[in-house]
């Protein structure tokens, strides 16, 4: 299964739509947003009727980031049927245990206490792959407020992550 990982979209709707289109084209099994959606406008791009291929809906998961201060964010996330948590998500796809946080330090902290196959985070607006406590951690970069916009694709079968550049 391919999973699309993105972070720090900060209401950049053009780039969000690009990533959603990519998810549809590559027949992604899920989308994970690592926080800093920014406002409900970004969340609404993931409404169920906008997602899917061949009639199959792509589930969306996410956490909140430091820029997600709009008081309507949680309500809109619930209305859009996005599986989210304020600070940390534990997910499992194809037997792979995945941790998701906006903050790299929180992700590393939890990876030291719990076993994950892979963890995803955002916040720094810089793409990065590193290991902590024998867990691969990945920051897919940012879609906005960066000179190198990017997102990632994680393949649960090969356990590999590819960082994808987004045209500026």
C-alpha cells in the first residue's frame, strides 16, 4: 500500500490539490497530514467527495500543529471524517506500526519508549530521514513557507520512503 505523507501545508491550496491529485493517480491507500494545516480551508480540501479513485475513498489521518490555532479546526476535522489527534497518532497499515506527530522531538521521545516501524513528523519545514531507537523517522518537508516544497510516499510492502518535490 502506498501512503502519502505531507506536512506544513499552511493553506497552500494549489499545492494541497496537487498532492491530492497525486494520491488519486498513484491509488494511495491513505493520506497522513503531520500538522500545520493552518485553517479549516485546508481541511476542507480533503472532503470525502474530493478523494477517491474508482469509487474508493482514501482515508485521511492527521495531527494538529502549532499553526492550527483556529478554534474551528477540530470541529471541521470531525465533520470531514478525518481521523485525527491533537498531538500523536498511532496507526497500523499492512502490519506496519506507524507513529505520527507534528513535532520531531515528541516523535523521537515516543519512539524511544514504544516500537514503531516508521514515524512521520513535520514542523521544521525541512525534509529529513533519520533513525532513533532503531525506528526510521521521516519529515516529508513542507508544502508552504519553504524553498523546497515536498511530500513523501511510503510503501508498506517495501518499507521504503520517497520524498517527492512539488513544483514551486
